[in-house]
C-alpha cells in the first residue's frame, strides 16, 4: 500500500474535476458576497422615490438642527459673549462670556469649527444636484413638489451661510457638491457671502408656501408629502421664514431700506403663515410658544415631544434651569439679580418687574428671584410640558425668529432710516403685549429703546451678541467696540483643526 | 491496526490538518502512537516538553496546559497571557468576565484611534476548527459614551473551560496562518478540546474551591480632600472661586463627609470561587463518545463582581465504513455575570449624566443604603448563551483524503436593567438588550499524496471554505416609568390601537441593527519533502469578502516556507547539537474588515446626531438620510489591505535535548490599511477614508527550555523555561504620501511608532506674570494656543521657539505597547510532588496616569459635569502622593493639569508572580487507582495567583490599564486568588 501509485491520468482527472467543483462553488459564492447593508443606502438605491427626497430634505434640516444644538452652540455663539448671563462653574462658558474665544477648552475649540454648518451646505447642494432624478422615476414626486423642495434647500443653504458669516465673517463659499473631491477653497469676503445668501433667498421665496400641507395655501395647496399642516407647522421654512431671514441678511449687511421691506413683508403676511404676537403667558408657558412645533415659530428647529424628539441638550434649559424646576442644584449659567433689575426697570413689565405695593418680583422670566439662586426660566419645556423636573429631557425648539423679533428688527431699520413713526409703532406692538405702556420718549431715544426691548424680549434666544454688534455699528459710540468691529474682533477665531485641514484658510486677523 | 498504520510523516501531515481543522484524531483508528516524528518532540513549546504536539514548528506555539490547568483563569486571554512568546494581552479591569480584554499577536498592527479599533486587531479563535464569532462593534454607533458596549458586555472567550481542553496552539507567523486566510491575519488561536478516544473508557473529575482576597487600601474622607485642595485655594483662588468651594468640603462638621470613612468594608470583600466538572469517555474503535459538564464561579476582589459559567459538551465519532469517519460535536456554555456598580458605567448606560458636584459619602451607612437599593430593588442581569458544533465526514481512499464539514457558532447576549427612582434623581430607568452573533462555516478539503520516489514526496491539497455571519441586536432603554414596581418596559398589546407596540409607561428609545457578512475562500497548497531533511511549502489562496467593494472583492495571496534540518545533513556526528533546524517563510494574507460600510462605497445613512446625542435619527417625526459626515466619506476602489510577513527561525537542541531553544525574527507589514484622513471642514465631512497606511511590526522571540535536573523517579527534577519577546512598531506610510497627521489628539508621524504618547514637556512653573517671556520680535506674550501664560501656569517647553505652545510642541514620549514581554516558569518534581511557579513580565512600557491628572484637575472636571469626572466610591482612598507633582494654578485657562504632559507619563513596566502551585499525585495509592492504569491520576493541588508585583508605577495595578495605556483609575486590580483542588482521571 505504501508504494501504491496512481496512474497519472487518473490523478490529473481527479485534480481537474476537483478544481471544477471548486470553481462552480466559487462562482455560486460570488453572488453570496453581494450583500446590501441594512444600515445604509448605497448610491444605487437612493434618489429613486419620493421617500428618498423626503429623507434627504428633512435630513438637511436635521443637520442644521444638529449644528445649532451641538454643545448648545446656538446660545454659546449668540447669547454669551459680553452678555447678561454669568457662568457658575463652567470655565469654558466663562471664557466665552469674557470673549476669550481662543481659550483651549474643548467646547470652545469645537465651537470654532464650522464643519457642521458645511455638512448642511453639502447636504443642500447634494439635494439641489440630485433631486431631479426622482421626478423621472417616481410619478408621485411632482414638478411642484420638486420646486418647493429645491426652494427650501436654497433658503436653508442661504441661512447656513448667513449664520456662519455672523460668527466667522469671511467664509468659503461652496455652491456645488464636489462629491469625494475635497477641493480646498479660500474664504470669500463676508459681503459676497451675504449677497449670495440674499440672492438665493430671493429666488426661493417665489416658490415657498405660507403653510405646508394646507389645502388653501396660495402657492402650494394640498398635502405635502402626504401630510397635512399639523405635521409641518413650525418644521419647515416658509415664505415668511425666508423673508425673515432676508431681513436679517440685509440688516447684518447694514442695508436698512431692504431690511425694512423684507421685515414689512413678514409683518404683513405673518397671519397667512399662522404667526401672531403673543401674550407673555403664551411665550413663557411650559406648553407655550417654545414647546413642540407651532406656527408662531416663524423659523425654528423643533425637538417636538409629539415626534419623540425631545433631547437632553440643544436647549437653553440645559444651560439655565436648576432647582426647583429640575433636579440640578445650580444652573450652568444664571443672570445676577443686579443685572435683572437694571434691565427690567419699568413697572408692570410682565416679564419682570417689582410690584411697587409689596416690593415682590412679578415675573414670567425668572424663578426664585432674590434667593441666592435665581433661575432664568423663560423657557422650560420639560418633556410633555411637564412640571416634574426629575428628568431633564427638553422639548423646546431652537427658535431663530418670531414675530416680536421681526417687529423690533423692522423698528430698528426704520429708526436708522429716521422713519420714527413706524419704528415706534412696531416697538409699541411689542411693549403693549408685555404689559408696558406705549413709548413716549424722544425720537433720539427710539433706537436705544428698541435695543433695550430686544435685550428684554429676546433674552435667552441667542440674540444678545449680534444685537450688540448691530447696535454699535449704528451708534459707533463705544471706542472699544468700534475697534473690535474694525479689527474683525466681533468674529470667532477659526479652530486650529479647521485651519490645518485647508491651507488656503487664514485665521481671523483679530485672533492671530 | 497494522493495516491502517501510516508512515510517520504522513501521519503527521494528516494529523496536522485534522487537528488544525478540529478533527478528532482518535476516531480514525489508525493513529500511530509508537513512532516519534521529529516534529512531535521538538521543544518549540514554551512550556513542557512532555506536552503532546500535533503541529509543525513553523510559528506555532503550544501552551503548557498541564501547568496552566492548575490556575483558576476566567478567560482565554488570561490563559494566553505570558504563556506564549510574542502575544500581548491587555486587560482593562480585574472584573471577571468583562469584555474589555484584548490579545495582540506580534505587536500592534494599527493605531487605536477609535473604540472600535481594538476589535479589528484581535486574532481569530478556533474551537475544534470552528472560527468563533465575536461581537461586532457596530453598537458603538448609537452610544453616547463608549466605555463599554451595550448589552451584557461579557467576554465571549470566557466560555473556555481548561479542563475540557486538550491543547491550545497559537499561530503567529504568516506562513502558518496562510492556510487559514484572512481570518488569521492577526494570528489565530487553535483550541482543541479533549475528545472521544478509542479504547479509553475514562471518567474524569476536576474541582477546586478557593477564595479571592480583598485589596487593602487606605480609606480617606473629606478632610484628606480638603487638605489636598486648600493649598491651591490659598494660593490661587479669587474670592469668587472661594465662594464656589464645594459644599461637601466646606462644612467640617458634616458627618457624612468628614465622618468615618468605612466604605471599604462593603466594597472590598473576600469572595469564594469554585470549579467543578466531570467527563465520561467511552466506546469502541468503530464508535466512541465523550461527555463533559462543568460549572465555574470566578470573582473579583471588589464591588461584588462575579462570573458564573456552565459548560456542557458532547463529542461522538463513528466509522460506518472503514474509509469513512463521521464525527460531531456540540458545545454549549452559559455565562451569568454580576457587573460592577460604578457610577460611570451606570450613567454611560443611561446616557444621562446627573449633577456630579458632590461625590457619594465615604460612610458605610450611606454607601450601604445604595448597595441595598441595588440588591433589593434594582435589576442588573447579564446572560450569555453560546453553542458551537460541527458535523463532518472524512473519506479516505488510498492516498486521497476528502473532508467535508459544516460548523456553526451561535451566541446570544441578554441584559435586563432596572434602576429604581431612588437611585437616579427620582426617575427610574429600564433597559433591555438582546443580541446575537451567528456563524455558519462550510469547509471542503481534498488532499492527495504523491510519492515521487523513496526519498521525495509531494503533498497536494486544495480546499474551499464558505462562511456566513450575522450580527444583530435589539436594544431599548426608557426613563421615568410611573412606578418602581413596574420593572419592565410594557408595550401596548392591542393591534387595533394606534399606539400598538408603543411603550405604555416609560419614555423609550429603541435601537436595532443587523449586519450580514460572508467570506468565501479557495486555496491550494503543495508541500515537497526530501527525506526528513528539507521541506518546501507553497500556498496560494484567493478570498472574497462581502465587506469589500465588488470591484475589489477578491484578493489573491501567496505564501512560501522552507525548513531545513541541519542536524540530519551537516551535524550528524556532532554531540553538542542534538537538533538544529532552520526555517524561513514569506507570506501575504488579506485583512478582513468587520464593518460593512465600506462595501457600499459612497452612501447615505442617518447622521442627525451631535456629540451629546449621537443616535438622533428623525426630523419632524420622519426618518432621514444624509451623507456620513460624522463618520467620514467612503469612496470607490478601496483595495484589500494585507499583512506581509517575513520570518526566520532556528530551533536547536543541545546535550541530548536537555537544553532546547528556539529563536525567531520577524518583520510584519500591515499594508494599505484604511485611515479616516482629515479633510477640509468645508466639505462637511470629518474625514475621508483612504487606504494606504502601512505599519511595520518587527521583533524577536526567544524560547529557552532546560531540564536543569533530570531526576528519575524518586529524585528531584527541575525544568525551567523562559520565553521573551521583543517588539517594535513603526508607521511606514500614510495615505496620500502624507508624512504626519493629527487625528483628535493622536499624532501619527511616518517613521515613528504608533503607540507613542504625544505630550508637552514641563520645565517648572511661572511664579508670576512678569516671568512670562515676550517674543522680542513680535512683542507677543508667550502663550498656549494664543492664550498668554500667567503666574501659576506651567512652563512648557517651546520646541520651535515661536512663543506659542501648541500641538507642534509635543514630543513623542514612551509607548503603551511593551517592548519586552515574557514569562519565566519553573517546575520541580520530587516523587509525586510537584511545584510550579510562574513569573510574568512586561517591560519598556509607559502608562499615562490620568487618574492622578484628574485629581489635580478638580476645577475643570467639576465645572464641566463630564462623565469622566464621576467620583466613584473609590475616590475616598489615598492612592497618590501629591507632593511629587508641581503646584500649578488649577483655574488657569491653559488647563495646567492637562493629562497630555510629561509629568503624568510613568514607567509602567512590571514583573508579577502570576502563580504558584503545589501538587501531589495520589494515583500510586492503589485504592485510588483500582484499575492500575498509567494514564490515571489523582492530583491534589494548591494554587495562589498574583501574589506580588514589582513595578515603578505609582498608580494602581499596572496590569490593568486602558488599551492605549491610559490608567483612568476605574479598573479593578487583578485579584489574589487562593485555591485548593483535585484532578482525577479514572
């Protein structure tokens, strides 16, 4: 047996047939190796149906919400710097309040990166580039629906550019997708970025409806993606939202005539979008203006409880609430009592005033005034508008603007244009709804009154820093601030990480 | 019997593959037990020469199981640690059964940048030829904190019971691994269970009982902490900072914090451990079986951590026809784990960090009441079930051998959690997890042996293997149930309701994920033998993976190796050398990607989350899709990455093999690996995956084994063995020809090692603002990333002289993978007595003592309410010497006590007495061995483990730190265990 040898032919045959079997096995297996992953959609399977456009459209909104929610960025950019809030123990918040924006704290460094906003822009660019493919493949995706979607993406992209240019000044302007090419681009002068945003918005407003899913809407009547108004109120950019953003773009560009025109459009047409002036109670109630998603949020990014989207952070509540409203003993930031008293210095202000009769504070904005732990509680949407604060899961929206804000912006533009009557009228609209009398001061004080009103009315909504910039641009009375404006110190530094990734970028001069 | 007898070489070859593939040797009935082949007796083994060996010397190490069997290990990683030259095991906690253990064979093949990466560098473990499937790290995608994976987080390799194991072989070199393909790219570990044997009717019984000894620590209370912090407050604090002095430290009359610190009685405890198992083997030469069952209980030395394991296995072999063998196995394990109760792990699981400003009181009463909540009202159940099995047919007709086999591995993990509202700010928390991993493997192998003439022979082999994997989990967690008595997440059961299947009570988040992947392999192998003097082997294989893109689905890889026996040819008459064998090999193997994202190329997924909530998926109530901006762009044309290894070795025996040695040199290149490369932020992406990272690991391994005293029966004999491995790694290339990049805080520089700590160098302190220098050219003040230094700040070394301290002023200091690892063990026998002791060492390695950095950085840590700043109950012990560190201003915005500076890098080398065992075999006593069989034994023994550690490291146990050498202080130390046991074979 040991010396047994096969005939070579047989051996060859066997090897050959063995190889043949294996080849058959292998070709069968090649098919087995094509597996479509369940946790992603590949290029082949996307942009096929109306569901794909809905997912991509809402995904772009969601990316913007993530950018503004990450580390409570919306407030850290807008509310803190040189603002009225003080940090308790977070040194990174202290650094931002003290304008030390290059402090090496992880949060401050992370906020100096604009990557998340460019994700929004890339996503919008991609939608604009690809959505038309769906029209050809899915009959449900109508031309009109496509137009509305594209208009939203143009407007959202413009908003992202506007938001960024308020923070960093000059930013690279990227208008196309460039999938996978990662070409580097220089920073575009902020005026050009704002100009681009304005032109994009002006294109978009033509196609945007007042309300989505409304059968009576003059622009786009009928269901939107199969859903009625309840699903879309306060969720998507409307015509009114786009005009509100336009007004802000123009004001930031110091073009007050245009700004007043855009703002006027918002004031005149807000009711078509379901927005109106609110009582102080509605503004501050747990289930009021900030809660969930609603039409009063002219442009907001909701964390709606009804959609199971409440979250721990991405809310002003995360920064300002504490005991007795939630479990946390001290808030991350608070407003000192002295500051409160100096800001709210008028009687009968429903937001905050001291009752002359008993010397007690009457307020919808604060809790525990006079104690050592005064809590800013204007916004307090805990879960399903609950008052049980044991679980800090919040459902307030990140609101960019509302009617009172636009009214004050209109007043500001008019005041700058020396058109005092409409300015005072708009200002009074806000004052009256807060329990205050009409403005009776001199015309020279109108602008100050408007900005003072903004400081009170928009407290905790991410405006304080930008308001200071606009105020000082108009007034030019504060030499230090003038210097800050002229040296571009009003902008944030660009993070080292971002700079190192693109050799064409240069740091903002103030922070070099 | 004689009829089936094969020539030794052939027998060896067959057995090599059979064992390699998990085939029971004995079932064939033609096993040659008398002849000794050269390869059977070589001392390549790091342990005992008496060990039965099946495999060739080429880069394969066997473990000395006879000695290791006396030590109470709780996982395969612990068994491997120190037993094999060139394998480094990192445990991150002494908690028994935790999943956080890694094995690395011949160094670190890639930088560990993300939590998932450690999964990518693990070797594959084969149980009787079945490649065991492990957890897929995809669950980290939905986790806000990645300390532990969701689910039971139990080590699936805890299922191994050493008493059920015949041999463990570690495959290191590429040539040895080539036949196993991409699964063995990081090396492989072959476990062969004891099997049914012809003519051996045996009953075995093994058991031990023992104790884990608690740690001795010095408890502290608020006074110690106050004494530690006050100097900083006195020196640097502003009045406002003084006002913010933590409330729990402010009041020295507060009994809870300033009172007795006696928590240690409840935290550190002596705990019992035990093991009991038995097996029956029986049958005839045509059919035989073996049954094994056992239970093991392991324990940690603190926090009441335990692992309970139940194992049952059944093996059967049959020869229905003389040329056909049918064999089958089924092996089932159940793991039940009591996890630690650390706040960090609990909050991480809850994805919710409550206010952390005050730590828990060090008082026994308060800590005890928390433990009572755990015991009486909380639920924390962790269970794993695993079952492996195979069915195989082996037809052997003349010189042709055909093997066909189907094997499977299925394991599932279950975790149920409930924390009552009393433990969490008045909320309760519930979570349920069910996940499984499933693998089916089909193998077909054809072998043919061709004799050219009396001296030369050619062995040919071809095989195909197909593997199908599924990983899946369902996970839901919920907050705020209405009552602490409803401990499960109840859903609406009415199919007509619009709330159908929605949770009734809790606020629930649900997650589910599933991944399928297949691997198909085809290989051919030819071995040419010239007598016993020369052997040449060539392997060619092609592998196709579903996780690769269609354009690059298949990867062809070759391997060649040669062995040359110098003793037989040139040194025949030399009396010094009793053995001299040279071997060399070169191989290339494809590397598998465990993630199925790459196969799709450019893709869309859900990327709506942010740092505080990474798993957010909907906007306006609808699911969304976007590009993977956070994880990174994936393009087309991603090629296979591969391992290319060159290996030379020499085996020598001296003085009739009383002294045996093996020495090996290797150079292993992991080439074309994927790396998330930073891209311009204006693209929206954090990174783009690019292939082209090359990492080289090179090293040397030495095994020495001596029979120092060769006593016959009744005399003292002493065997000593020593193994040591040196390893170094080097980054050879980065994608796109880059020379260095910074990913997060990890810097990668071509030409440097990939396991370096990049840190700032400290040169004293600025005592006052005037000491801070100013750049004479630009009048810029010396600054940290633009922020000027002040008095009280550290004086970091400005390497490039630009008056700015930033990432470019960091130097590579120390490395977290040890340069030298090894083991020194000695075995004495005198009569029926045996004594073993076993040292383990890891030298030339550093640890970043983040635990201490955190203690000093109390201002920042408390300010941010970061989960990494949770003070556990172990906060209340004195375990560092504050006077050894410089005094800086902890309020400074430069974050003076940041951990990326040289003062926190320490030498983490250590030497451990890992085990001492004393045994006595009673088998000679006739009433204990009634059948007078040679293989019978009746061993009684005592073992103690981890008796002492010698180390310059000032922190905790240097053996338990994170994978990247960071000691967070959260790991439990490796426990000292004392056991008393018996091993009986009748």
